């Protein structure tokens, strides 16, 4: 028998052989991983935001007065409404845009506005659009009790009634501000229906104050849009530019109501504001070319007949 050979002492490889990678390469991989993580996070955020807009577009309900109704707007022989125009702008799957309007809103805004809100709530909306819903809660000649106005302060009290009605909605909401409709006085508006200049300012300040406290509410810049339409200068909404000389094309002779093209401009502004935080998604969600929108609407009207 032979004795077992002695067990060699336990040894370690030299330190330089135990390194698993070059420190510069390791840092490079760490930086690459961090950049990839940031990029992935940004993409996911954009997708989430985009899906949020798509969710809002699923079941839109419009409430308002004569502008939303499409007062005296006829295109290719057919009466059209604001909801129909927005419906043809949306390029992703959605339910038909619903609309609840009242041409006699000016007569008693609290009662008629309450009825419209009740009807809209029954539709379970994913988005409420009230471009001119508040108009007769500032304009007009009756107070919140339905009696003749005796002071400008009563216009501000009337606005509070309108805001309380809107507070019943918890879904996202677009609400128009108060435009200066002085050019319509003597044509479509009586002088007693027109708020004083300082009252208009106060009405808009109160609306913005109210909306700023509600993350689900966005104020629609109707006043700025009307000014742009009326100025007869070129102006842009999103990617579309309206050329100078478009005023007569956008506003009816009464200087109060939009034409079919004016309804398109209003809907362009709605779409532009909804996608203001991520304009790269705008063209995928909405059609902005007026001719295309009205042609699609004409096709839809013909197919429904």
C-alpha cells in the first residue's frame, strides 16, 4: 500500500484574474441601462396619456345653447350640429357624440340648464363639452329667479347657479368662457342682454377660479377663438392655419353664431386643447382638415337618409 499523496494547500487565483469585467465597460452598461429605463418610462407615460384621451373620446356628450345646436347652420342642404362635426373629426373608435341643447336657453337659463344636465348625466358621459353652456348664465336679461335683471351683480349670481349645475359632473369636462359679443348687439342681441365690459372680465375671472380648483375641468377659450375669427387675420389651431379673410366664412352675418366652417374651428380648438400636452398624438386621434371633416359629415348624412 502506498500512502495518500499530501493534499495540496488551498490556493486562490491571483486577484487580477478574478475580475469579471473592465470597470469602464461596467459603467458603460450601467449608463446604457439607465438611459433605456428613462426612455421606456417616457414612452409608457405617453401611451398612458394617449389612452386617457382615448377614454375621454369614448362617449362624449355636448350640452349648450344655440351655437352647440348649430343654429341656422345648413351644409349641403342639411342642418348640422356641433356634435356631428366633432364626431367626424375623431379617428379612433368611439360612440356617436351625443348632444342636448335648447334654443330657448336665454329665456330661463337655470331651469333649462338643469334639464340639459339631467339629460347628459343619464348618458353616463366620459367627457362633457359645454362650449356655450354658460353663455346665458352671464348674458341675457333675466336673473336666477327668472325676473328682469336690475344690476350687473345679478349676472355674477346667475353664474354661480350655472357652476353649481356643472358640479354634478365628475367626468372630464370642457367649459367655454365668456366671449365679447358686442358686435351682435342690435343684430341678434338686445342691449339689455349684453354684460358690461367689467362684468365680462369678472365672469371670466370667476370661471377660471372655479375651474382651477377642479382638475377634471378645462376652460375652453371661446373668447379668444371668437376674437380670432372676427379679426379677419390669419390664425392657427393645431396644425391647421386659417387664412386672413376667413371671418365671413366662419361667422354668420348676425355676428353671434358660427357657420359650418365656424363649427369646424370650434371642434379643432377642442381637439387641440385635449392634446396640448402631447401634440405628437394629435393627428392619430383627430382629423384637422376642414374640407375632409365636412366631406365625411356629408357622407354620413347621406348614408343616414
